């Protein structure tokens, strides 16, 4: 007897419908064979399904059973096929009768028939809705995540026996309601590092505000102990709240990466990723065995990627970021295809001026040779530096400022200005794929970054004196547009442009 049920696979961040065909032969030795390019995890489903069916009170047929996972040319990986295979076996053996035409089954089975947590539920449920499926059964622990998708009935299942009772009509499981998705509470908690904790560094604080307002890349340089890391870790406290679309986009990435449990069913706060400089290429960009998985660049999507001691990363790793910084995506090529992950993040780097950290310092002498200083600074290539909008020196703080009882502006005050500037940008770019000034292309620059005569003269002098490249020229305009937005100005003035120019290296 033949039975067919539907399930999903995850390829990158996208889902792919998979039909599970189960055939039970009347003759032949007892065996369970899985075909359709299954990996080791799928092959091991034979033992999990066999034990789960028996321990759930059903009969596992002692016959020759063939399971085909179609399309056959796509490699299948992961344990998501356990539940559909078990349901197919019960249907094919006559122990269950149900209409599964527009139904999708997702779930990993434990040996006692309990459904376990599954990675990538959100993109799989989203695909099921797009393909016109009516109902999707998911593990109860993943129901809140799956319910974020509207337009499809999501039914939470705890055990295989409970699912069979529902399909038989002996027990009715109600669809899970997604409820009202709120992002307002995100970021309302007291931040771990508030800008009010930063003593002095007015110039760096201002650069941090400009970077947050326009989603610009930022490089902080200076001797050890001047507050570079503290400034970077205060950045999340002034970033605007994510929109619902951004939150769902980030949640999809964390779901596929298996990191969603750290944030609940929905990622509400903008990510802040700070990988160590010993990270591998696959850990930074993405990759791994089988289908590629998101790396730190994608986990920082719509948030911040902070690289402390940036020159300590290998030059190869640093140059891998050049294309994602420009295009906002990571493309990982494999023999079986190319996987594309979004990577629209704000890069924040911190670096010392030399290996010992005291080149140019007024309090301590540098012990590095000139060639060592040159090699250290050249670890960050010119093309990568050209993709960083704001270059800021963080000097030592004077004792009087460190000991003063005065309190600087809090993160809440600065974030109010940042959110006002972002609202101007969202209104300006409504109906386009551009979400911030840093993402503007040539068309948007021509439309929104026109210069008057005094500003034009100032820009011409800056290009000639500083030797700015075409990319740096455009980035100055983007930063100037952000500074004008913070000043609530419709046009870029000479003062806005002058401040943007001073952030160039």
C-alpha cells in the first residue's frame, strides 16, 4: 500500500516542499529503506521512527518498507522527516485514515514518540503558506515561532499518539493563535552600558550617534583603555527599535541557525555580535557541512557586528567582509548550489595604533619598530577602510573629566534623536528597499543629497586635499545626509558636510 504526505526542507533561508512517499510491499524481507539523497541524520530516522511508532502503542509493520523523499535530486538533511515518515507508515499500513492533501508535518521524534525542537520552523511554515497548504503540524515547543506566520493553521503537537488521535477525530487540537506581536517592550529595559556612563569623549559620542542614525560603519582607534570597547557596547542602547518586518527577517535567520531559543519565539532587539578574532571563515561568513548555515555576518543582520582588536583578525577574514558590506548579502557557493544569506549590518571596529598600543600617545612611549607599526596598520586593507564611513580617534580622558560628578546625556535621550532621524529616512525611502541613509544608491544620492554652491565648493576642496575615492565621496554625502536628518534639515548645508568630512581618515 502506498501513502503520501508533505513536509519541508530548509535550503539557506528558504524552504522547499518535500513529498514523503511510503510503500509497504507484500513480499520481501523486513526492512526500512530511505531513498532520495538522505544524509546520515535522515538515515538514522529508521531507528527513531521504528521505536517511536512502537512506544506510541502502534504496530510497526514487519515488512519491506520503502520511503522516497522527492524531489530526489535535492539532498535531504536533518531530523525534520521523522514525523512525516511515521505518519506515512501508519497510513500505508492501514492503522490511520486521514486526508493529508494540503497538510504539512514537521518534527523530530524521540524514541518514546515525543516531538523535539526543530531548527528552521519559521521559513518552513512560511513556505507551506506560500504553496497553498492549509494546515501544518509542528512540535509544541516550536508553536509560538510557527504562529508568527499568518494565513495557515498551525497545530502544536506534543506526541505522535496525540497527533494520531487528532487525525482520527478522537481528540481535537485547536490551531495556535499568533496573537498580537509587540516590539514596544524591546529595548525598554535599562541597558547594560549607557552612554551616561561614558566620561568625556564628546567627539566619539557624537560619531556614535551619527552612525546609529544612518546605520553607518564606524572605526574607533586609540590607545588601550580609552573607552573604545565601552563606546561600542553602548551602541545598542541608542539604536532604534526594529520594525516588525525587520524582526521577522532576523528571526528567520536565527531559526535556521538554531539560535532562536536565546531570544524566545521572536527576536525583538537588534543583534549585537562580537566574535573573537580567532573565529574561522565558516563561523564569520557562514558555511559548514551539507547546506550552508548563517555565520556572524548574517547573525548581525539589521544590527551591529563589533570587531574588537580588528587588526588581530587575519587579512583574509577581513577582506571577506568587503562584498557583504557593499551588497548586504553573503553568497556561499557549493557544488550543489549557491546559498544566499542577508547581511545588512553595521560594522563597528576598534583598533590600537600599533601592536603595543601607544604610538602617538602622550603618556607612554611606543616600543614598536616602524616596520612593525606599518605591518600592523596594513592588516586592514585600503578597500575595506574605504567602506567604513566614520573614522574616529578616541584619545585618553583627562583626570578632571574622569573624576567629575557631572553626568552626560543618557542613551534614552540620544536614542530619541536617532529614532526621529530614522523616521525621516523611512518616510523618505517609503516604497523602496532602502531602509537607511547608508543603503542609498546612486539614484537616491542624486535625489536626496543635492549640494548648494558653498557645499559644492567645500566638497571639491575636500576631494582634492584628502584624495577621496569615488566610494568615499559618496559615503561623505550619505553621512552628511544623516547629520542633516539629526538637525531636522531638508537640505545638506556646509556645516553638515564639514562634519561629515572630518570623519574621513
